[in-house]
């Protein structure tokens, strides 16, 4: 086709690069905005145009609006954005052996790498950057290198594919296995691996988009007449379909890895398929026309997509094709690979009427399904389709020759599809989702049709989350089964790495609309789209899995003022050979009462396999988490009232491994600070009484961080700041002897309490808690909600949320007792390394080198807390500005924009001024805003050793109109550069 030859003349140069004539050529430019230059080795700078050869070791530089795409012979493509610099140091391609290697250097700017044959070869891609060497395997990667300015020093994002690695100069290696995740290197050299922030993706997309008024490097800007007179229609649009031979598209699979997938659409599709099945019996499909013989085509380089094994079928006889004589085909240009579409494994097709051909395989021994819930009525609570699971039993089962699993459990027969596993390989653990419909039935238990979802992974991992569809007079029963290669946890989870698991939505959860793990939409009132939830984070033990810990948190704050809803869900647990055993704590509240406020309680465990292991896959790639099997009330939402009621339910979530990264440096030791909260107390004689509480001295909040055992603990003591009703004093302890904890990464930790740890006094007496205690503490940076971060430049200041729920008896003065309770929802805390007067006198405050008596420092940050406005209660945030004279020990503090209000207070030093005494301050006169605070130290690398680099404290605030508030604040010295305010110092 001559038109195609003319159209692709520039890109056709690429295959020549493997030959000897252009042995030093690395690639060819396929598109250029002509603000790009090249500097070949030993030559002058040249302007790059479309079709130019790129020489090995030639440095490519782009200006502010430059853009260039470089194609290599193996199909690899580099897209170089504006203000960027790239050098292709080495490129070797052997098409006969199918191997390729590329080495490049990225000095600055924005890039997109699309892997060809190089990225399919082990060690085939090595890209040097100022922060380390990047390896890319079977992936498309977006890379941003920012040598100066603010923000991260570099980001490496996986758009899709298998794996991206970053080998740091210190020898540590970061890995990403899942599309949508990014390795971020901060200015201070610390690295994190997390979901790609929207701002990062938007920045790269905008940089790599073509600018208006450009021609892609063509010397002649095309116009309509040019296109009309071109031979493109004869080469493409005007040709018959048989000549073009487009590929037949495969059905798009349900994406199993997005926790925000549109499950409402899935439910609607199930309904449509059910109605069709009811109205129309299955009928044989008409035969498909045989494809016409096609001329041989040169395959286009594409990322390798693992194909799914299909059942053997009998080949249809085909007439021999007589090939027509063809001139030598011109090589097709390498096309930028498209994201691979993974086709889900399919259940064996219904052979229809008549005998169906069978594969020659013989029946194999069974998959030994461990089955939960099959003998009990599984529906619990008032939520749609939530199942209580029993302790689990191994099924006596066998995989049949037709690709099904049949057997019995408890004397009852079952028959379910087996499904084929995706092939074993590197990268994120794939997880395919299969829907089973009851009508027409493809799975049965005890003679009843099953429907639901099956999750399929590598190494025979399958999680059957099915339920029977029985007569309306009978409850549905759960048929939950797990199988697969079980993990040696002691070997797999003992390397001191942080694992990130993507948590799938429970397919039965409240009509499939709630993707928030281990919670009910009925109590949180928060849609998943406005709620921030972390991955399941598992930190491995140091040489032993016995110290491995697990953490998953959810935090949502939706709306402002009287229209606000909020919820927090904290799941913390320990890891053992049998999986994860965790505790759930948290709660929900609504400012205007349309959603019932509740405390979250309950326990969670993994569904173990027949051999007793709770992780599946050779490296622990999969696990299934549920409300503890065998527990009558595995998960509970307890109402806030003097006669609380418990609503029991359960949730089941499948999780798959997405990435592993070294733990890195974690802060250790004891931190002190301040706290604040709105307490609700419940008395037999009346309803809830709301009271504002706060801790006023640095000893009121203590946070202990123990990275050696992956643990954390906290204590919070507070007292009433107004009135005489409700809670007078409250002390809450979490972690340590009170309950489990997890310290996953720097600034990522949480702790809970199960029994004990709460001491409270009310207007009527002292409370003695009985039964479950619902206390929790979580770092604010585990799940940081937009608009509610304490301070963007306060990395060395720790802050977060805390809460509790305790019910019990209050001893009255006459010897009688009364039932009572106390609850806190999303109280706030702040802590750090409290500076002493001796440290300030020795090292000097911010502005080291100046006598203390002459130093005046300013601080800026934020304030978060709880507002009580009439009958409403809700969270709010404002900004902090503070000035302080270290000589006179006086200053001023202003909180602005807090629930739309601004207030200031004059400050004075307080407490003893001995060398070991904390450097504290308070308001100097009575007023609407009352504060107590202290100075905290930052990293030793800051001026003056970081002494008094920040301030923290608590406040309460009262104004006319029945408005009052309490909260905490934190800020850093304004003279300090933000890039130097990194965590890990001072403590």
C-alpha cells in the first residue's frame, strides 16, 4: 500500500538501527515540537526535527514548550517533556534472539517511558537519575525529576504494567507492582510508595500534551486540503474490512483492583441478565463465519500480556490458503504500546444440547476448599446480605475433568466452577473477579443455586463468596470457600519490609454500593468517593514474622458546619502463621442527626486454608479478611445512648499484594503534647450531656513509638473546660497492655484498646467500665483528609485523632450505682520533642547565633478541633500565626478562619524556668480564646540544632450565641526553609 509507505516514512527508519550502517544510532524522532535540541558527542548543538536519528550518548534538551518522542528499534518509546534533559547512553537490540537493553540518563524534567522488548528482558532497562537507578519491567512509567524548587525531588509512577524499581544510592530498593502507584523521593531523601496523587498525574499529563499551534515536527503544517489529497483513504478508510482485518474486541473485564469501581453498574447488569434469563431460555448460537485468509502482517511491538489458558477444543478443518505473491513487506513502524487488557478467567462454557467434546485430562485430586458458613443460616443484622461465618471446615472435594470442583461439606453436596489461575510472574498480584448468577445456575450447594463473586489469583488462589438463593421462607446461606497454595508466613514475612495490599469491596455489602472496608454505610453515612481509606499495610518482623503487624484505616469528613458527617474506622492487628487477627475501633457522627451516631467495635480475622495458613501464594500475595468466623457478633455498631443497642453485621474483603518497600527510618521514643475533645456522657436519668475537654500541659498526651517491635501506644488525659455537667475528667490509654498496635512506617501508626485503659469521672461519680472498651489512636498522616491536615510544613510535629467508648456503673454517694457511659468521637492530639529552657539557653532559639534576649520568632501552622454550636457538633480547621519574644517571654497568637471565626490571645511564659523544665506558654489575660502550649524541637540539622523550631498546644474558645470550641494547634518557625523541616529529628 503506497500510501502507508509515504505516511510512515520517518518511523520506518527505526528497524535500520539494528544494522551495522547505523551502529551508533540509538533511535529516531517520531514527533517533535521544535523547541528541542540535541548535542551529539563531540559535535555542535543542533535543532531536532522529525525523522532525525538520535546518536548514542547524544544529550536531548527541551525548552519550556519543547516536546519530543524517540522511538527505538525494539518498540521502546521515550516521550520527553518541556525543560527536560535525556541521554540514551547505550542501546543494544538483537531481533533474532528477541533481547534488548537500553541504558539512559534523565537529568531533569518530565518523561514517559513505554517499554518495548527491552522491558521484557530481565535487567533490560536501567535509567540513571539524580536520586537513583530506575528499572522498568513490562510497564509504562511516568517520571518527573525536579532538581530545584519545592515539592518532591522525583516521582516514578506506574501507569500500567508489571514492575518499577528504584535503587537508591544507599543500596535500598523501592518497588511498585501495581498501576496507579508512585514512588516519591522527598527533598530530604526519604522515600514513600503510595497511590499516585491526582496532582502528580495531572502535572505529567499536562506537560506531555501537545501544545496548540504545533505540527509535531512536520515542516509543512497540514490543512484540510492536504488531508483530502493524501493517500490515507486508499490505505485505510476506503479499504474493505476484509483487507484491514480489524481485531475482534474481547469483552472488557470488570476491574478488580479499584476500590472505587462502580458496583451499582454491576448490580444493574446482574438484574438485566437475570431478567433475560427468566424471559428467554438459552438457545444455541448461530455459527460464526469463517475468517477470510489474511496476508501475513508484521507484528507490532506490544507489551506482553499473559494469555489465559483455555479448555482444549477440537480444531475445525480449514482449506489450505494459497498465498498470493507479495512484494517484500516494508517494516511496520513501532507503535506506542497500549495498556494491556487482562481477560478474566472464564468458567467452563455450557456445552448446550448434545454431547460436547471433553479434554483428554483425567480427574485430579481436589482443591481442598476450606468452607465457611455452609451449615448455618448466614444472614445477620438489618443490613442487606451480611453473613455470619462459622469456624470453617475442609470440604471433601475433587476437581473434575470438565473443570469444576465438586464435593461435600457437612454431608451436603456442592458443585462450583474451578476457574483457571493467571500465570505466575513478577509484579503486582493479579486478581480476577468472576460473577456467578443463580439464574441460569452454574453453581449449587445442597441442591440450591448459588450466586455471588469468585476472586481468582495466581497459584490456584480462589475465594468463593457465594450464597444460596432459596425459597422466600428460608434464609440464604453463605458458601464461602478459600483455596490455593498456602504461604510459609515465617519465611515470607520476616524481612522488615512494608507490604501494601489492595482491599476489594465486599460484593455483598449493602447492595454493593459500599467500598469502605469493615464498615456499614448505614452508620457512617459517607459515600466511598468522599472517604479516604488506606491500603491494608503489613509491616514485616525483623527476622521473625511474630513481630509483623497490620493496619488499615478509613477516615471521612464530609461537609461543613451543621451539614457535616464524619467517620473513622481503625483496624489494627498482629500477624501469625494463621494470618491476621485484628481489632476494629472507631465511630461515626452526624451534625444534624440524620445518621445514627455509633461506636465501632468488633474483631477481624483471615479465612485460613485447609492447612491453617491465612496467606496464600508463595510470597503471601493474597488473603481474605472477615469478621471473626464463629463469633456471634463479629462486627458491631453500638448506639450512643444511656441504653445502648448493638447492631451486628459482618464484612468479607479479599486483598492482593501491590508493592513492597523497605521500612526505612522510623522515629523512636516518647513524645509529649496536648489533646482536646468533645465528650458525650450518658446518665440513666436523661440523655447525652456534651462537654468540651482538653489537656493543658505537655504531660497530658504521651505517644510512645517502638519501631523495634513495630508498636505504638498513647495516653490522653483531659478535663472539662466549662460548666459543671457531664464528664469532669477523662483518661484513655491505647496500645501496650491495653490492646494491639501497629507502627508501619514513619508517621504511620495506630493503637487501640479492648478492655480497660479508661478512667472517667462525671458529675455523678466515677465510672467503672465493663465489657468492651472502644478506644483508639491514629496518626493523622495514615489517612489525611483534604482540608483537615494540621500543618503542611510540620513534619517533625506528630498529630492525629483519638476517641473512646466505655459503658459501666457509676458509684453514687448513697452506695447505689447507676448505669452510665462516656464517648469521644475524633478528638484531636498533637505531640513532639518538648524543648527545655536549658536547650534554648545553650543552643539558642530559631536564628542561632543571636543572643536569646534579642530573638523574636514567628511561627505559622494550623489548628483543628471540635465545635459545639447550639445542638450541632462538628469538626473545623483554621490557620495559626504566633509571635514570641524569647527575651521577655511574651507573645501573641491568632487562630483565623476556624468555623469562619478569628480570635487572638496575648501570651506569657508559664511554669518553672529550670534547665530541664519544658518551655511553655499560656494566655496572659482572660478572654474568649484560652491557650496552653510549648515549644518543640525539630531535626538537629536545622539552625541552632532545631531547638524550638516549632510550637504545639491546645485551646478552648467561647463566644456569644452558644458557640464554643476546643482543639489543638501546631506550627513551625517561619524563618526555616520548608524543605528542611523533615521528620525524624529531635526525638
